[in-house]
């Protein structure tokens, strides 16, 4: 009988500490996951901005090439033929 009472007493004494450790661990883990998600969102935003910049750069380069070729008479613009 005393053995059961002593086991219950030990559990009652140490369980709050163990629960506190587990709770603290989970809280820190969730905080780290939250920070990781924020960093991933920032990274995706940067990737998207980079994509937009590269797309705009390629569009401008294409326009420049088309103008250069048109000035040289190498490229026939389909719109020019329709105007004739």
C-alpha cells in the first residue's frame, strides 16, 4: 500500500516538471517552424520578384533585337504586311 502511495507521490511531484519541459520543447519547436515559414515566404517573394525582373529584361531584349533587325530589314513584322 505504501508503495503505491509513494509512486503516486513521486508522479505528483515530478509530473509538473516533465510537463513543463515537454511544453517548453513544443513551444520552441513551433516558434522555429514559424520562423522557417516566414523565411520561406520571404524567399518565395524574392524568387517571384526575380522572375518578374528576368521576364521584363527578356522582353526588353527581344524588343531591342526586333528593332535592330527591323532597322536592318531582316525581320518582317506581320503587322506591316497587313497594313500594305
